[in-house]
């Protein structure tokens, strides 16, 4: 076990081109999880270039010099594996789990689309995937009730120019305005070995992975001029409460209350995560007990509180509640704020803390029980903090939180002047 509490072996190296490679061997099943974190997300996108990182999440599956369109998925799935990719404000990651004998295939595929995608990127492919992203936006954000809440909250929480001001889906106008050469330049700038972390967990050993990584990635040239994202660690105070009310085709009034907290990976954010769990995770949470079981003014299935794990600025804590039939938006807001004010004033109980720690501990072990979960968390802590073994600090950080720490954070964070309040009203409501 590492000094930070991570209970599996970790070995690391850095190739001559800057690629960081992390290996955690586990022979308990004959599979390997491969996870490649690129240090590029929507926080790196300047005004007029939003949505690029997310679009590349799609384009990276559309073929490269040595792999035809759609062949990446076919090769992995044909080998008995699974794969996917995700984008958020902090990073883009690509991952697959394959039988251990196909580790070389997975690494070759990842290296090929890192180093050989741009020459194969065509206008037709770009236009096609732009349409896919537009359709995704319609399905996930524009044409579902409350779907644009995240798009609305971010500009209220973070000022123009801040790296978290816009969502990863980006602006369709920006995507439409950029030409093929602009997208090619974006890939060449950020999808470089010295801007990535390769993590492999499972039925292998460090010598095998290091050798294969050097074989397939070693010849890819690094970039020496990768621009950093804007520094968002100290945005100006909100000066709230900041309010926005949206009248839309929604079934019931809903409130989102968002608060700036601390960056992910800090003791303050650990306490915030515990606070969010106490407030809004499950039937035993404070909000459920008071507003769903007690006053019965909130729908139990749409009531919660959670932190958004962002590492490069004060991350948001979001509290949400949806009104029961015949309950007004005003009555629900009053009840919601009453609970938050009470916690800010009086703190939390030891029983609430113990319950929250138990839920978070279970969730952590559930994540690292899988090779995929371990590969992702090791990639995250290497990318964001430079040390994979610090992954163990997530659990140890929660275990160290006290009722006093939660109470102090509640009093500091749950203030009206640190609040963004987004309200949805059904059409016809006043």
C-alpha cells in the first residue's frame, strides 16, 4: 500500500517525448484497462473556439492514417473489448478494456490516433461530426425539460473569460465558423504525448507496458508550445445572490442553487463533498427528510445536492429541488433556503457525518473495485496533481473530515452573496 493509502502497486515512467505512463498490475482477472487522459478540456478553449475538445471526442473515432473510419471501434469490440470517451472542462479521456492478450492492439490504436489523425481528417468527416454534436445538443440540452440548466448556470457562476464560463458542448456558431485547418491545428497543439497520461491497470506488468508504450508512442513528437488554460483560481466574488428565472415547457417548478466552493483535490473540497452528501444523497439526507418526507413539497426523485469535481477553480456545489404538484415555486424555494440556512447556522450532526462518510467510502471502493475505475482515477491524479498514488487521498480526505469542518464550510459557502439561483417555471405560471 502506498503512503497515501492506495492499496495496489503503482509503477511509472516518462518517455523521452514526455508521455507519462502509469501501470498498476493486478492478476485477478485476464483483462487490462487502458485509459488515456489528455490535459485539454473546455477550459482551454478561448472565446470563439468553444466546443472543440468535445468535438474531438467524436473525431478521434473517425479514422486515422492506419485505421479506417469506424474501424477503431470494430477492432476493439471484435477483440472482446469495450471502449468510450468523455470530455469535461478539465480534460478529455479515451479508454478501453480488453482481454490481456490484446493490450498491444489497444495501445497501438491509441498511439495511432494521437499521432496520425490529422492527415486523415477530411472536410466530410468534420462536417458529419459537427452534425452529430448538434444533434447531441438538441437531445441532451435543448429539447428536454431543464436540459439547459448547466449551460445557464456556468455563465452565472463564472465571469466572461473564466475557463469555466462555458460548457463543454460549446457554441454551435463557433463549431460552424471554424474551418478544417483550425481543427487540425487544435489537435496538433493539444493531442501531444507530453500533454497526456497513459494508464494501464490489470493483467500485465510494468516492463511490458513500458516497452509497448515506447514502441507505439515513442516516435510521436512532443509539442513545446502548448498554451496553458487561463488561470481561474481566484475569480472575483459573485456579489450575489445572482438570480435567473426561465419560463419553459417543464412539468413543474424547479430550483437550482449553486455555490462556489474549492478546487477538487483540496481539504476544503473534501469537506464540501461531505456537506453535499449530508444535504442531498438519498433518503437519509437532510433535504429528503425535511422537504420530501417532512413537508412533502419536493419530489423525492428530483431532490439532491452534489459537488462537481473541477480542479482548476472554485468548483460548484449544486442543490436542486423540484416541486410536488400544487406546490408553488416560492414555497419550495423558501423551504429549500430554510434548510440551507439552518445547516449554515447550526452545522451538522455526528450521525449525519457518519452516514455521509459511509456512503462516500462505499462509492470509492465501488469505483476502484474495477480495473476501469482504477485506471481513470490514477490518470486523473497524475494529470492534475503529478502523482498517481495521491488517488488514495480521496478516501483518506473524506475520512478526516469532522462535523466542525463541515459546519465551517457550510457557514462560509451557503451565503446569499455566494449563491446562484436558477428557477424554472412551467409555461403559464407567474
